[in-house]
């Protein structure tokens, strides 16, 4: 279950996080941060053997508070993913994901090598192609 919640596909676009910030691609950035937050929450629930009662993660604070196996300040850090400026939110997400991977490897024996590789990948911001987004 942990390997499913921390599938590298969750981080599709993660390598371009700095580019999203520099271009002001807020919707794409928040979508990526949201996927990261869901991956963390679902992994922590799996590690604690708690059933996710609703796929939208309703009552998130109630559901995630007080779990035995969880990153420090989990609910506050998840809130930061949606409320902090993008650069700060990505920094929080990166550390939260790393902490979650460490907990998952320690408590489940899951092989998260591919997820770790994806988490550590960066690519530089690029200028848009000539004529991109202009009417023809």
C-alpha cells in the first residue's frame, strides 16, 4: 500500500517546481503541491493502518491528528502546502515528503528508491518557445 501511495508518478512535474514558481504558474504549482499532500496523508494513514473513509480526505485535521507514525507537525505542514507562498510551500513539501519516505522505509520495508530519485530531481527553468501562447 505504501509503495502505491508513494508511486513516482505522484511527482510528475516535480523536477520543474522551480520553473513553475519562476513563471508564476500558480495553478500547476498548487496542483503538484496538492498531489504531494495527498501522497503524504495517504501514506501516513497506511502506515497507521487507518482506512481513508472518503477519497477527498474530508475532516483532514481530525483524521490525521494523533497518529502514532507521522512526520512532526503533520497537519500544520499540510496546511502550509496550500496557504504559504509557492517557494515556501515547495520547501515544506520537499521536507515533508522526505520525512514521510523515511518513516515509510523504517516502518514498512517498502522499496521507495524510484520515489526518492524523483523527489531529488531538478531541472532548470526554460523560456517559452517562440510564439508560445499567441494567437495564430
